[in-house]
């Protein structure tokens, strides 16, 4: 997906390059969590979106990333980086509060 670069994640988490493989996993998971919450696919730019539309993989109501989505992905990745254990005060399917607030306006398919 590449909504967030490893450099952005490293800076956000105040990590160094020795953490890159772990950060890559967390960024990938954060991007997937954001898309799952939004009920839509998110693309890094209009070219990637256009390509997905042309090849039929864009899904319903795709969107190009924006500052809110990027910030939410960074918050989720940072949360995963800081909370590496399974036992936390939050439920497993709960997004960090700031990420939820940033993503909510872009969510689709909420039902009736």
C-alpha cells in the first residue's frame, strides 16, 4: 500500500534503522487496520487509484490518502510499536482514540 514510508514511521516512533523490519510489519498492519475500519481501499496517489480502477481491484468507493488517514496510520503503527505485548488495557479490535477520530469522517458503508 505504501501510504506511509518507513522514514515517516521511524521518525514518528523515534526509532532507528535497526527497527525497520519491525516497523514495516507495524506500518503494513496499521494500513490494513485503517482500510478495514474505513470499509474502503486507500491509495497513495491518483495514479495508483486509477491503475486499480482500470484493473478492477479498487473495490467500492476507493479513496486517495490524505493527511488525516496518514496521521491515523502513523498513530496505529506507533501504538503497535510501543505496545508489543498482547495484554493491554484496550480490546484487540480497538483503534487508538486519535486514529478513530481521524478516520471516522472518511468511513463508508455504515448501514442504516
